[in-house]
């Protein structure tokens, strides 16, 4: 149990008053900065605050960064729930159920559930990180292009299953998203695609520009159709209605468990990250839930599952960073940068050479969510007050912040023009009832899917058998087929019975999560 | 009638405020733009990678060391212009002509990006090179379990299995692929190139066995070499590396590198077009002070880079020579890629 | 039939066709026979053409009578000619045009003046709130956001072609 001893030692170090203070400051800074569009992604927040953290002791600095990381993540979900603005990719799914809940006056419970499930999941993540790191690192190494292509197929399934009333419109949105994602210089061949010779398009379209246009500004355009002197939606006054109820917690237990495991494993894959984790978790939770009809209309499990995955990912993402020296995603690559600037080289030897840094950082990841929970549950009533601001003040502010977000992503005025264009597209989508979320999700998953597919076929000399010959890839595909079959059958049965919901045995959810677990052993 | 006057007053107040702000702006516009000042204020450093990327880290390290050596007193914010592998950053700098408070951390990749584009919006020749700081020696790594003990073995393997072996790396136009293409052309062999956008997946591709070889820098491989997972089999230089004294160079192994530039992955600092000699002198002074610090030497050692402090006409000559020898390789690529 | 969906289907198909023509220049398969840079764009734009046609044709066939109450939003759009529907779209359109106009102003005047003009246009022009509170919002929001980003977080915002003043550095 030396790992446990080390973790406890690490907790001891992290709990020193100085470290605790900086973690607290980190959490607050992360939350405040993360709530602003354009800085919403933890990576950008960390990068902006990097000079500040570098003035501290390495351990303290990294602990503060862990605080910022968690704070920024939580803030990303906050804007998605309250204003339908997902400021980071992993909060996109929250627009389905989180914002629907806010429209029903349940913004408080949704945010509370996001914090609680994040806390539980990050506990799971840190415990798993402490005890399973070598096994998971091994899995992370085995996850290559074919495995990623199969995982992306699963992710895109979500997009299809979310198509809504008109499948054709859902598909149009998805295809547009995939097509927009191809804009830019192709990595594999170096060819320019849809750049029309403009340098501004070489790097493609920025996620934040697309999101702010399709969601934030389009939402404003829809809301201003009617003159509103009053706030947007009703906010309950009673404190009890601002926090999740016991019943909410009971409903979400399974979703949190499933999300934690999925998020942790996917987070550990280099190139995996919390976005895919939250998408996959949402798909699994939705397709295995007995309330799957409520998803997309304000099901609180639709917040809990992805948020759990989003937070246990932090534990998973540390595995390739600390045990292989390879950053798994943008945020950990900033952490890697910080380590390097402190003169610490992360890698297979970090735990032997610098245990005084590695373990407190792991411990602080955990403490970070605890601080966040303690800090944010009381603050939720305050955040919800945003919804009380008269709309004539709120919407010009959103528009100004959207301009900042689009511009500051890469300092380009061209992106502001694109923001204006995408906002018109988003408005037209809303008028025509074309769902915008499939476009955004396909935009996020598309490039990874395309590259993984082409890499796989390069490796196999164009033989598609590579996807079933490799065991992990085959397992992922088998799970994909199982989930499709399961949800088709249950939907069919429901339609025949004419009943609104089909109770499914919880064992199905368990079976699925254990199937995901399998390659670990 | 009453509401009308009130409206009028509000509108007038707004107009006055706005004109005031704009007038203020135009008044001050002159001072910051004049390029004569010896010490530029509010310096910003432009890089071509996102936060945590190679150039970003490099720039932040320079700023940190320059502050430590008291060369500069304030922090230089880092601006990411990631479009098109340096093209965006160069175009951005081109737009800041004569503004002495902008500098860019360029790499040799910027030359290649401009070569590979039909009508590049800007090239390194448009900017004012200030100083080269470092060169990153390219080395070849294979998994420890690999049968290839040196690069000759690898080429022999590629001859025996044409188009089967896999090299991993970044974009097709990256230097590691270009020099590999040169070797393939010279030896009449052919192997595949597996592109990954990020560094992490490249290493795991080697560890997993999907790829057999990678050309990169010491910092890419050091930890895995220490952990006994990767082995270095060649150095793309005519001198051995201090960190790997037992690894023979490509020249020692009988490969002719004379057609390739001596420095393959160099980094330096450039200013916008038309930067005054006074300003160039200021930055050269700051950098010169910085590279003499022990912190810089430590950084160079950990990255596996060698300090190459080149300024003035020697720097221009270096960039020109690199451009000439890389041009045919980049062109052979764009012919085959489409 | 639903006129809006027919128009939308045609637009999607046209966009797909344009993307397809552009994608022709990209190699569908690379030299070694694996999917090349044109593979995805070609398939996707082809898919868009098909989906656009499907949407257009199915909506042509659909009779308004078969529409159920669940789709009243779409009904509203087809009834855009009715006064209430038109005024709603006009209000949204006015806000969008203000937003569009703000970009060239941003390019020339810089962040604070452009955003102040945007907020003022929205509050005075669209919302018709000609009081002092609007004036305060139009000044405080841009200046506050500017101070927060530029001075507290050192994130540069557009300075404009001519303006480099107190809100320019």
C-alpha cells in the first residue's frame, strides 16, 4: 500500500496553509476567468495565468494550477447551463439538458448536480489514478489510430441518436459540422481545403467562434424577437429549489458512476480528453436510462453523466502525463509546460525522482474539487442571479463578450466576421428547427475521426480489417453495435406498446460499463 | 415634447463621450508608434504554436530568463498566431511594420511553410531577423525492441520491405519528413509517414509498434530513453551529441548530408519589417545578456539544443542558405502530395 | 407543403453542390491508395446534396393538414407574412444588422468605441430606451470588459486602425 501512503503524504503537503490558500485563489480565479467566453477552456486560462504561477514554489504553483483547472471547468458548465454558451468543448452536451433545466427554472439544481457529480467523479478519478496508473498507462499506449477511429464512431453515434424530430435535419446539421471541420490545411497531405487562399482559414474554424455564433448569439437573436423588459426566465426564490433534491441525487447515482469510469479511461488516452469522454458518457447514460425519453428536454442525468466524465478525466489525464511524460490534452500540455519551466521533466521516472512534486499534485487535484464544491454550492444562488438581470442589459453584454471571445481566441478580426456569419446561420437553424448541437459535436469529433481513419488505413495498407483485427478496437466496435441494437430494440418495443418509457434493468448499464472496463485488465 | 428633449440630451451626451474618447485616442496615437525610442515599451512576443506548444514554451523561457538577468523589467505577453505553421505569425508581424514593440519567435519551419504555399502572405524575408538563438539537433529513435541497431540497418530493412516500415511525426512538410525523404531518394528506398498533430501520440505509436522510427529532438525522447523504452540510433549532424556520445552520426554511418543545411531546426527572434537598427541593437543586447546566464545553458542542455548566437548579415546568409537547400525537397513534396 | 423547408432543402443542396465542385481539386485517394485529402469533403458534400434534396422533396409532399400541434414553431415561420411573425423576425434582424455593423467599426475605431456604438445602437435604436440608464450601460459595459481583459488579464483586444489612445495600448 505504498501508493496509499504516498497519497496521504501528498495530501499532508497539499494541506499546508500556504498551499491551501493558493488552491483557493486558483479555484476562484479559474471560475472567474473561465466564465468569460474565449477563456473558457482550462488550457487558455492556465496559459494566461502561467506567469503568475511560475513565481511560486513548484509544488504550490502546480497545486494552484490544479485549482485553476477545476475552477475553469466548473465555470464552463455554468455558462452552458445558464446562458446556453458552452465555453469549452466538453460543456457542449450540457446545452441539451442543462439549459433546458434552466428554462424550467431549475438552473440551481443543474449547477449543483454538476458540482456534486464533478466532486464524486474526481474522487473516483484520483483513487483510480493512485491504484491503477500502471495498468491504465499500458492501455493508453495500446490505443492507436484504429482504436480511436472506433471510439469516434461511437461518439458520432451520439450525434445521430440526438437527431431529434426530423432525422434529415439532424443529419444535415451533422454533415455541415463535419464539412466545416475539414476547412484548413490537411495534416496528412498538407493540401489546403476550402481555404479559398485566405490565410485566415489555414487553421480552420475555431471552436469558440462556431459555438458563440451558433449558440450564444443565435440564442440572443431568438430571445430579442419579443421585447422583454423583464428577465429571461423565472428564478425560484426559495433556497431549497436552488439545490438538487435527494430524489435528483438518487436518479443520478448510476449516471455519475458510469460517467466517472468512462471519463477516467478516455481521459487517460493521449489525444482523448474530456470532450470525447463527456460525449460518450452522455450516449451511454441516455441509451441505458429508463428515462431516455426525457433526455434533451431537461433530464438531470444528462447533466450528471457528462459532468462526471468531464471531471474524472482530470485524474485520467494525469496518467500519461506523469507516467509517460506525454500530455493527453491541451490542459495537461500546459501543466507539462509548467513542469518543464520549473525544471522538472515529467515521465516514467517522475515518481522516483520527484515524489515531492508528483504526489501533492495528485492530492491537490482531489482537494481542488472539494474546495470547488465547498466554494460553489453556496455561490450557486449568486450565479443564478445572472438570470435576474433585465434582458436589455444582459444581451448587449453577451454580444460584447462574444466579440471578445471570437477575437481573443487567436487575435483575428476575421474570426469576428465569422462569428457574425455563424450567428445568422444559428438563427436560421432555430427558425427552421434544425438542431445546432449535432453540427457542433460533429465539428469537434470530425477531424479526429478523419485523421484516425486515414492513419489506420495507412498502417494497414488500406485493409479495413484492421478495425476488427485489433482487440481493443474490436471491443469498442462491439460495444457500439450493442448500444445501437439495445436502443433500437427498446425504442421499437416502446413504440409497439405505445408506452412512453420502457424500464430497463440496471444490469444493462453495469454490463456496458464493465465492458468498457475490460481492456484495463 | 419633454421626452424628445430628454432623448436629445442622451444622444448628445453619448456623442460627446464618444468623440472625446476617439479624440483622446488620436492624440496619443503618435507617441507609441514612433520607432526612434531605444527601449520599446509594452513588448509582445508572437509565436506560431498554442499554449504549451514548442515555440510558446521557448518564448516563455526567454522572457523568464531575460527577466532573471535583468535584461527586461516587465513581462512580455506571448501572442499565439497559429495559422499555417508560421504563415499567420509572419503575416501578423508584417502588419506591425515599424512597431518596435513586436517581436516573433521564429523557427526554420517558417521558411518551409512559405515555400510550400503558392502565394504566401508573408515570408521570413519580409521581417527583420534579430538573432538566431539555438539549433535543435535532429536524432533518430527506435523502440528498444527494434532489430535496427543503427540507421544503416533501418535502410536495409526498408530495402527488404519496401513501403512497409513506418516513420511517425507531424505534418508532411515538417523538417523530419523532408530529411527522411532526402535519405529515401538517395538510397532508393521508400517508407510510410504517419502524421499526428500532437507529440504524445507519436511516442505511443513507437511504443505500440505501429511506427518503427521517428526523427525528432532530444527532448522528445529523453525520458523514454532513460526509462529504457526507446533507443537513439543516429544523429543528423556531422558531430556527435554530448548527451549521446556513443551514437554515431549519419555521416559516420556513410550517409551524405552535404546537400542538407548544417542547422535543421533553428530558433530565433525577428522583428517586424523595417525595424530600426537602434531597436534591433536593443533586443540583441537583451538576448546576448540572457544567453550568458547559467539558466540558459541549463535550458539548452535539457532540450538537447546548442546555443547558436548569430546576428546581422550572417543570420541573413544562414536563412538564405537554408531556403536554397530546402526548396527542391519541399517542391518534390507538393508534386507528390496532390 | 412547408415553403421554408423547401427553400432550406434547396439551399443545402446548392451548398453541397458548391462544396462538391470545390472538392474536385483535392485528391480523393492519395498515392498509396488510402483516402486522401478529398475523401471526406467529397463524401460529405455529396451527402449534403442528397440530404438537401430529400428535405426539399419530403416537404413538398407534406400537406399542411398533416402538421400536428407539435410543430407550431415551423408553422409560425411559414406564416412569416402575418404581421406578428414579421415584426419578430424584423426585431431579430435589426439586432443582427447592428452586430454586423459593429465589425467594420471595430476594425477602424477599436474595441471600446465600436462596442459602445453597438450597445448604444441596440438600446437607443432597437430597444428605444432613450434614458440615462442606457447611456450608463453603453459606456460601462465596453469600458469594463476592456479593463478586465486588457489590463487585468493582459489579453489584447482590437485597437483599430486609427485609435491607440487610453483604450489602445
